C-alpha cells in the first residue's frame, strides 16, 4: 500500500516541481528583459558624471535636470516635433494596414481564393529582402515624386512593411470565426460590407488589437527609412535620439531621459491593450 501511495504522489510532485521550475524561469526571463529598462530609467535621473561612471553608480544622487532640459531647453521643440511625426506615421500606417489587411485576410481564410497558399508565400517573401537592399530605388522614387522629408512617405512605407505580417496574423484570427455565423448573416441579406463591419470585426476585435499594437511598435521604432528619407520637418523620434549622440560626450543621461519619454507612448499602448493583446495572441496568431 505504501508503494502504491508513493506511485500516486510522485506524478503530482513531479508536476509541482515542473510548474515551480517554469515559474522561476519565467521570472528570470522577466528580470533579464526588464533590467535594461530599469537601468535606463535610473540613468535618466543621474547627472552626466554619474551616468558614465565605471562601474555604474546605482546609488548616485537623483536629479530631474535631464527632464527639465528636455522640456524647457532648446531641444524641447525638436523633441515634441519628432514625437508628433512618429505618432502620425505610426497611427497612419497602422490604420492603413488594417484597412487593407482585414479584407485581404477575409479573402484568404473565410472565402479563400484559388492558390491562396501561393499568395500567402508571396506576402511572406516580401519580408525576406533587407530594407537596405531596396533603399536606393525607394529614395529615388521618393525624390522624383517630391516626398522626401515628408511624413506621407513614411506612412506609405511603414504600411507596406507591416502589411504582410498583418495579413498573416489576421488570417489566423479570422479562421477562428464560425462560418455558420457568417452564413446566417448572408442568408439574412447582409452585404459583404455589413458582414465585415458588424460581424467579423467584433468577433476578431482582440486579434485586431494585437495586430494594431505590433504594427504600431514596428513603425514607432523604425530607424533606417526615417533616417534616409527625412531631414528636419519629418524626422521621427528615433532620429531625434540619434541626433543627441555627440563625439564630445556628456549626452548619456540626457539620452536616457529622452529615450524614456519617447518610450512612454508604446508602454502606455501596451499596458492599455494588455488584455486584448493576450487574448488576441491566444486566439490563433501564434498557432
């Protein structure tokens, strides 16, 4: 009987040990990923002499001078202009991606076109070319049509950059929609536009939120295209950060403060859409 009890309890103990191990690993990965953010945050509240200390002075006196210089100094107007350009480029491109990706994903999932697998592979193949490989023709086209240093060119390019990912994600989400619901709406006489707007979009709202957030983040942090195609008027937040790097030094603490300010929109969007993001990713985007 004792042997039987040991055999019954041992799987439970192994399961508990496995859960404990996975929990510890999850916390370890969380600490590893959050540590750089905490370091940047602490650096933003230190003076320049303490920020460049080796080894780092974590217990150095804290100050708000770096943030005060950004909000009231000469860089204030450039900072807010760069953030505004990033907001316009990221939101505009994300909205354009959703307008194009939802109908395309509908046609590739619920009402699949012929050879839809070839279409999906074509979309994926457009991400295989490095951006720098097509930078010269993109620059020449933007120059010839008069879109250099114009935020519109970033909206178009960011939308094209994120569209394949959005279509792949939205197709996976739309596959989870019950076909019977769509057929019932069609039998009731609802046109395709009404089916998309009143049936498909509400059912896939978590997936749309997840797709929107990922496209927004990719657009917000993009550097190469913004660096090559913009100058003074349409420079984005990453371009502003790169402009703060100086060969004379004395920029580390101010750069950390600017990085925290520029990261806030993404952090706020991620926290606000956290539930929708988790629900959307578990809906089928990562199957």
